[in-house]
C-alpha cells in the first residue's frame, strides 16, 4: 500500500520482519504490536515485560535502518491504557526522538468494542483514548491513526469520533468496508462524506469518480 508517496509494508514486531521490509526497499512499516493482556497471554503466551522488550528491539532496529514506523497497538480498546499503553508508547516516542524519526501511533479497535462516546470509560471510549495520547504524551494529530472494525456496527461512528473529539487525523478504510477482517473495516466512501460534512469541503476529492 502507499501513503504520502511512500511504499509501506506490514509486519510483526520482529527483527526478521523488519529485514524483509528493508530488503524489499520499502520506506515505511506498519509494525504489529499486540497491547492487550488478552493478546499477550493467549496469542503469545508471554508477559508484558517480554513482549515490550521484543517490540522495542524490533522498533529500534527499524529506526536504525532509517525505516519510518507506524506502530499498530493491536487490541488497544481492551488494554490497560494508563498502566501499560502510556508508558510503552512513551518509550517508543523516545526511540523516535533518538533516531530523529517521527513515529505514527496506530489505534486498532481490533474486536470492534470501541464506542464513540466521550463519557464512556477507557479503554472503550475512542474520544478518551485519542485525547489521552494527544494530551498526556503530546502526540501531534498527524501522528495518530485510527483503524476501526465493524463487529458491532460502530466502525464509522468511531472513526468520526476519532476525528471530532480526539484529533486523530489519519483514518483507515477500505472500499465499501470490505476487508479480510471479520465484519469489515470503515468504508472509505463514508469517510469521504463525513470528512466533507465536518470540513465543509471535499478538499479536491471527487465523490463522483470519473464523471
């Protein structure tokens, strides 16, 4: 896939996967980093300390090789935001500062349990989740990315909430919401219409295609 004129690859938070991205000559990598205790226990049969060490090793290797990172915090809407996510992301950001490479933090609502309500508790509230990362860690809007899933039909409301309340400027979507992830992703066409409603302009996007 491409973004801002760059070739972007995806992979796990493993040195071996970073090497593949490097060998392919790609500029940027989406690095998968499961962040919930559920994933850490049942997906990796591991502990927080062990997975963090592995994630940071892979991230530093990528940055040392000049590869930009989009760190995908899988299952963040079922995570310990205050006790685990914030201190971990802080370490990631310090790595980025050390190598002079800005890191994008990606927030996947992996099981679709997130909600668009600012009064809901963490980790479920998309507005609160994005707000915490923006205000507590000082992550700029352009370095925050939301990735919604449609399991409970909240993908579009959550994507809009990430824009309106939290300030995550990047939203992931697929055509008609079709994807290989169970109930689908956020439909790009919905994002286009909501963007225009919020901004008052399509900003050069043509919703009529080639017509």
